[in-house]
């Protein structure tokens, strides 16, 4: 399996990383088999979080592979924002993981500027990290965030973090375009490691796993982290990593055109629908719809299992209120639409843009019916 540099830290890790959240779904015996099989196959990046099962995932990792500690990078996460509670949780994580140090600690799920300010302020979690680093308990620090990347971008502009963790897959590329357009270039320019999470979109892309992983592996990131809770899943993901060949730009464009999950509803942000005669910024409104619910409620009738999956995932990142607030500030909204249809005629992806605009307005303006 390919190994990559973990930013400018001097660390190297395997292309495929093992995410610990789904260890909560299996018993210790099976967790031990999966983790040791992953290491046996050349995997070298294991990641969990203090909040996963209130330490249960960490304890399973510790019981399973702490005796092989020199063979892998160990990463955990903390959602504590002040120094004292951060240090308390870090020490608990070390005990759970049966180790004396972490390679990386991530400030977990930093959702807004207030949280970032708390982390960086005097008495904040960063002071706790610096103290822990001096004591040899952790070597490097980063942040994670779900969905919109603006706080990660701001964080890199304010502090020299060693790593960022973000959602990157061919579906959410069009819900949170700043991740690939701004965050990745900025992080790479700074030598900051990029940890790619959710390569199959929280499970939405499960039917397209081979192409989803190939797309993820083709990104300029340090590691692609996946949760694996069955032997079959582990074997498939390892096989995809071992056989990986980079995706060309032409292949990516073909994927954007033909991916069934994108279909004729998800906006590809190509701007070909513009200009609008009524000055509606159509792509921006669809980006706000992506923030709101990842463009998952599209008015199409699906089988119950598919509907339930989408309904579970659509508000996964908790950006709906922000999306509605930003929509409220727009000078020109969907109510200016005359349904002339020019935008739909221009769309190269077959999207009924007029219909989609009114669905987006229903969501973003909090309409009672559409």
C-alpha cells in the first residue's frame, strides 16, 4: 500500500487509515481481529476520539493493538476547549489507549469562530496541547470540522496547525466546494497534513464504493480515513488502496456527469445557468441548499431504505440554521424568479433548475409547503 507524508511533520502513514467510530458497533474480539488484520496488511494510521462511546472506541483500540504501538500513527480527538479539561481528557485517552503518547491530537468538530477563539485564547486547549507536548504526551495538533470549511481556513490563517480533517468525497464536493477550492490548496501551501474523512459520504455512496475510494485516494491528501466494522469491508477497502491508480481530470469530469448519486438534481457549481435575467445567483442559492441539507431532499420518491438513509444524513453536519440566515441576507431571492426556464435549458446536467430553485427556497426560507 502506498505511503504518504503527513504534511511537514516528518511522519509517514499508509494511504488508507482506520477510523475508530464504527468499533462501537462490534465486540472487542472482532475489533481486535480487524485492527490487527489492518496492521498486518501494511496499514499504519489508526484514529479514534474521546467522545466515541465516551472512550469505548479508545479502549477497544488499546486492548487490540497497544502491544504493536510502534507500527502505527495514533490519533485521537478532543472536543474540550479549555486547558484544564483538555488535559484531563487527553490523560484519560492515553490511559484508554494504553500508550504514553499520541502522534496527533485533533480539536474535534470545531464548529464556529467562538469555539476557535476559546481554543486559541489564554487558558484554552492550545495551551493544554503545548504543555502536553513538552511532557512528551502528544507530538502534533490539528482540527476537524464537518461540512463547511471556513473555520478550518481561518484557523490555518491564525495558527500553524499540523493537520486538518475535512469531509471530502465526490458528492459533498458540490455541497461544500470551498474544501477543495480553498482549504486543500491553503493546507498544502503551508505543509499542513490533510486528513480526508467520509470518502463514501457517510454511507450514501456505498453502492459506488470503488469509484468513491478512487476519487478520495486521488486527492492531494495525506490519508483517507474510513470506518470498517466487518472483515468484508476491511478486505475491500484494503484491496482498493493496494490497487489504486490516480483518477485523471477527464475521469473526474465524467464522474461528475454520470454519478447516480448526483443525478439530475445536485448542482455541480459550473455557473453555466448564469446570467439570470432577474439577477438571481442560482449557484450560490444551491450551495446554501447544500449547507442546509446536502441537497438530499429532492422531491423524488425512493424505496424506504434509501429514503431513511438520506433522511438520517441530510442534517448530519448541523449547518441548516446558518444556511437559512445567509439566505435571508440575499438581496435577490427565489421569489424574483419568473420561471422563464432559460437556466434549465443551459444546464449541462439536465437539472430542472426552476423546480430546484423552488425546492431550495422552501428549505431556506422555511416555507410550510412546496
